[in-house]
């Protein structure tokens, strides 16, 4: 399949459809808004005021079709880590500290060993984050799931002081975009990866490393810099996710040559995924972005872009 151009749409996933769903749901969600809701629909994490000083931040996600390869490759524990890290990273974009996590496991028929691997992987990340797993749900749904497959979803909740909130509103022209390296593909784009792999053997250590938890790095960065925006690079890549935190009238110019990519992205390219599709779907080596003033950039920071007026969303410099 290496000579055939591989795209996410050809693998059966449309990012445009995902955007259309969000637009369709916007009115329904807005109709439920109460006095405690803060911010706009569509952020990495929703915000709810619990008092005048503190906000809860919450996010729900799933591991997605990475679970198919995780099961085949004996890496379900890594997939469990993916889910917890993904939810905590989303909550972290607001500046919140993680509080607790809830999970949902569903399958045609529950395999106790598989469920244990997933929960143990999530628990490892939650322990590192100081985040409690309060509980969850396990469901056998033979009429919905195919035999042998399993689904894993979760919700993370954190808390942030109102005066410590990070929401992108203070981003200014001339600010610098910092990149935090990824471990590889993380947990997005696996419908396309599975199309490439097919039914054949694959290198689990190359394709399946779990989503990195960025909590400690963001804490360290906030201790010495004015962090004005945080973006978790998931489905939609750097451009699709960094744009979500930029104020109207400001965009970012990102230099794709500013960092070294993990080997797995060369593997994707060699299997027919074009460069524009790599950038549109995958993190290409940057799992998290932070926007800080130019004067706050430290010697060890990885600067990958700059905030500019007159740029729409995110543009590439090369």
C-alpha cells in the first residue's frame, strides 16, 4: 500500500463532518446554559463556576480506534494511559489542576483481563497526576460492539482559580509559540494507521506509545513564564488545535523545521501519507503548545512559532 496516497477521509473519517456536528449541536448545548457556565462551547475543557473564586474544568474523550491495534499488539495498558493523559491534558489547557477521573468500558463481551489492563494503565497516569479515579461503568453490549472489540472512554475534572485561568484572551502580537514534544502518534489518526497496517504485523513500540502527560512541564513553565494560551495537539494537528486558543484578529506562523519528528511520522510518509495530510491529522512531533511573551522564553524552551496580526488561524512558514 506504500505507493497509494493515504488520507484520513479514505480511511472513513471526515474532520469536516466532525466540525459540522459541533455546529449542529451548538444551539442545543447553548439552550442548557446556566449561570455557572463560563466560556464558549468547543474549548478543550468546559468551565463551571463553583464559587466566586474557583472554576471546575471538565473534558470527556475516548481512546478511539487505537484500541484495535492496542489489543492486537498487547498494549492495552498503554491505551489506558492514553485516555487518562488525554483527558488531563485537555483540562490542563485551562490552567486547572486535575481532581478526579471517571471511566467507561464497553464491549460485546467483557474480558476481565482486558478491562484490568486498561484501568491499570489509566491508574498509572492518574497516580502521577495526583488525580483520583472515583469510579466508572462497565457494560456488555453485544448488539452494538463487534465480537472481540472493546471501547474505553473517560471524563477528567480539575479546578482552577479564576485569577489563574488560561484561556488565550491575553495573547498578543509578538508572543511566541512553544512546543512540547510528543511521544509519537498519541491517540489520534488511528483509523488511517489501521488502514495502512491492514491485517498484517506491525511494530507496536513504533505505533502505540501512549499520550504524554504534560502536567509537570506546564506547571514548571507557569512557575517562570506568563502562559497566555495552552493547546493540546490532538485530532486536527497543530493548526487545528492551536487556532482554538487564539483571539480574533491574531494568528500563528509555525515553522515545521523547528523540531525533530519521531520516527513514526517518517513511517507514515513512507506508507503514502502526504505531508499536508500529516500536518492536518497528526501532531507531527508536538503534543502540546504554550503561548508566552517573547521575553519569557527560556534557554531550554522549544520555540516553534510566533503570533502575528493578519494571519488567519495557523500558517506554516515552510
